[in-house]
C-alpha cells in the first residue's frame, strides 16, 4: 500500500506541475515528466499490467485517480481536481449564463422531470411542466442517469439544435428538436417586502460574473421608492463564487476602507479596497447569514460586520476563507489550488472559524422566516434614528 501511495504521488505531482507551468507560459523539456521518481511509477504500473488479476482502469481513469490520490495527501479539502463535465457546469454557473434550452431538471420515480423556464426555447418548442425526459439526441435517459450528466447533454453552443424525446401520458413518446440559446441565470433577486413596504429585500444566490451589475440594478430600483427606509441583504445558503463581484457587492454599502485582506503562502499581504460610488452607503442595512453562507459571501458579511455597517442576523457561517487558483487543463478538467487565505478588515480569520452573528436566530423549519422577521424589526427600530442623524430637519418638522 505504501509503495502504491508513493508512485501515485510521484506520477500525479509531475502531471500537476506540468499544467501549472504550462499555464504560466513554461513547458518542461521533452521527457521531463519521466524523472527518476516517475520511473518508479511506470516500473510499478508495468508489474500491475503484467500480474494483476482483474480489469485495469482505462488510462484516463488511471490519470485522474493518480491526481486525486496525490491531492488527498495534502490534507486540504479545497485543493481539488475537477473532471471535464463538472468543470463545464461550474464554469457556466460562475459565468451566470450557458447555451441550453432553459429547463429545470428534477428526479422523480418516473425519471428525469422537466420544468421549462418562461419564454425559454424549451417552452416555445412545446415542453410542458412535468414532462419526463426519455432521451437526448437518441441517447436513453434512465431513472438512474445522474442529473448532472443530463444537464451536460442538454447544454451546448447557442444556435446548435438538440433533439429530446419526452413522455407525456397518455400520448406516445414525442420528439422535439430545439435550438439552444444563451440562457441567463440571475444571481440576484429583489423585492419590497409585502409585510413591511418600507423595507427592500435583496437576495444573492451566488457570486457570478453578472452579480456586480445585478446588485447595482437591484439597489437602484429599490431606492427609487422614496418610502424605502431600510434594506435586508440575504446571503443565506450562498456558498460563494467569484471574489470580484463580492467586492463590488460589499462596496455598494461602504464608503471607504478595505473589503478583505489576502495572505498568500509567501506571507505577502494584499488589501482589496472598497470600490467607490456605492449606491446604498447611507441606507440602514441588515444581513442574513447561516451555515450555508461561505467563501465570498463570508467576505461580504465580514466586511459589513467589521465596519459596523450592518448586524449579521441568523446562524454562524460556514468558515471557508481560503483562496483557490483555478487552472484549466488541456482535456477540459481543472485543478483548484489553495494559494492564500482571507481575513476580514479587522483581521479576523474566516477559514475554519466562520462569522458569529450579532443576533443569533435559527432558521427553523416552519413557514415563518424568523431571521427575516428579526431583520425587519431591527430596521424599523433604527429607521427613526437614521432619519434623525441624516435628515434632522425632517424630524424637526414632525414635532
């Protein structure tokens, strides 16, 4: 077992180093991947090929397994290898858009069930809610087919058609050919609360390339209503995403300062400043967090908490404050490498610790959203204080 670990590590280390250097613009000399250490790997593998009783893995599976075996030795849950298909889905998620037909997929006892987005290519082609997907381009979809596999088959370059076979009893199976389009996936939702029409609510699902523009648009639309006296920023269940949109988001509520401090492996320190021109720097704010609030979402919450800009309401956050560089490899897979950690503006460490809410309110499992209720109560209590501080002449007129 020890020998196996050694040659797996040696082989995988060479493979990973190759792509890191290639990404930086350097290529090793021909044959450099077969150093003396890698020679041990091939020596051991030749013995396996000759003597192993059973079926050997395919070359690609062997390569992927070697990389994963090496990464496990690092003991870092965030330095990971991602195969081509999940990497493509991840790339789409972070981009906030993809080429597809515009359907949600859900597993049911009948199989993979479709729910078309409004005015999507799927809906316009005739797909109905609860249609069961039987095949994609002639390839059968069974009840056991992983949902991500189905999602990857449906996606593709905008303008290219895909043929799906659906079941809609009692009618016979039906083929529909649908031309893929660019499907936009909003990361921000906003509204005025029905129960508190003076409070604006903004939820950020994840931080994608689109989030910066979306958060500005959301706040501008909400604040056009002069009756809005406070805002709720909901980061519950937000597992993170891209850091630049997170910095843009935090900057909408802060006048100056830094959003985060980054410490790299060579002890270099980099402060990321607030971007000027925030559209909601004076509006009373409350932030909702929970155990699903992680990574870039914790950066936003931590900055707003450190500056006293908003209380955190809800449950302790996840505690992922590590920075990953993503290296896309030649076959469409990728390597995510932890290269630094984040600190909040007050130099509080997030990784492994998370953020402690100022007002601890469990999410609960009932119909009532208790953390949101506490946020509304907090904002309504502080609205008069804020108005007195920012517009004393209005308060004087009310007396």
